[in-house]
């Protein structure tokens, strides 16, 4: 009974951590996260270098283990072991939405733990996400990324889990974007959005974000305006700060500029980011700066855009985004 109650408590803390991050309360979320990790004998890396070092070590361990997997049904694995992998996955998938390098760190550890356990569904979603992360530095890792995502698709079918299949599909969409294959990204991301449940808020928003970015790069501005403005208005009505900030900065600004409405673009961007935490420098801040530079360039303020771009770069070099 005590073990069950402890697992339930950890699961509730995990949910609290997720909600804190989605609502922009990062300091509170990290505080809860440290407690959860401590109860599982895990720690947050203190520095950017520490995260990078652990990513390299974990990937080396994954490489050493190879791809000859020994699959075991979830019912034959101790629940505590499954919980540990699930917490690592949750931390990785949530942190990467704001703090990419630390998110990649925990996602890689989740991948290694899942491979060790052998549960097909957990291996599938972790391999797919690891495939995405391998593409962050550029196309030189595209072959390895394709191998990982291909294995993930095969395992997701064996796991017979709609959620896992949808998670793998979302990763296929992000991977396509990182390779510049925007039509594929749009198709996969739209398919993933449909597959996720309405209560999987972060995943739905991620799928929508990549759809909107695809429409930008495909030049389908009329569709971008209709979808993005609709999503943002709906997020504002629901009080969904995470979606409001992620869709209400760069992609909404471009939608406004395509309508020749730069003033509204400024209003939307400032309104969204004024409600997000100003501590640190996260992906949301990066999107905010991207949006503002785009508006300045549209208005012909090239010098001011350059100054802002340099400021953004200085923040990047001190952050743990990439």
C-alpha cells in the first residue's frame, strides 16, 4: 500500500510540474521537479556543460547497447521501473519546450532506461524523440535519425497503443521540419493533433505550432491567418498561456504581416510575452525575439532589427537552448 501511495504521489507531482511549466511558472515547476527527481534518486544538472556531458555519456551507452532489443510486455515489468521511465520521459518532453538542452538530457536518459526495460511502447516514443534530437545539429545525422524513427514506427505498431503511435507521428513531423520537408511536416503534425486527446495540452500545442510554421515556409498565408488567429483566440478564451505564447508570437506575427497589419503584430506579440516569465531565456523568448525582428524588418527598421538580433544572440550564448 505504501509503495502504491508513493507512486500516486510522484505521479501527482509530475502532473503539477507539467502544469507549472505550461502556465509559465518555471521556477515553481523546477522546484517540484527537483523533489520528484530526488525521490527517484535522480538529480537536475547544475550547469549547461553538465547537461551536454551527460547527453554524450548517455548516447554512448545507447550506442554500446545496440539495437538488438529484448522486448518485454509492460505487465511483466515492475511498476516502479515503469514509473521511473515515465517520469524521465515527462521531464524530457516538458523541459524541451522551454529549456532544450536539459530536455534532451532527460529524454536521452529516458531512452536508455526504456531500452533496458524492453517495453515496446516506451522504447518507441523514446527512439522517435531521440531521432528528432539527433537532427538538431543539422542534416549530417539524418541517416541515424531515420533509422531511429523507423525502428520507433515498427515498435509503435507492435505496442498497439494509439497514444504511442501519435507521439511517433508528431516526432516524424518535427524531424521533417528539421530537414526542411515542410509539406511532410504539415501532414504529420496535423495527423498528430487529431490523434492527441484534448487533455494532452502540451502535445496538441506542439503539433499546432509545427503546422503553423509549415504554413509559413510553404507560403500558404491565407490558411495560416485563418488557423493561427483561430487557435490564438481560442487559447485566450480558455486561458491557455502556453498555446497563447507559442502560437501568439512568431507565427501570429507573420500572419498579421501577411495582412499588412504590423501594429496588430506588435500588440499580439507584446500581449503574449508580457504574461510569460521574464526570468532566463527559453524557447518562448526566442520566438518573441524572432517575431519582433521580423516585424522590424517588415517596417524597414533594419538597423534596429540588427541591434535586437545581436541582443538575442548574446542571450542565446548564455542560455541552455542549443
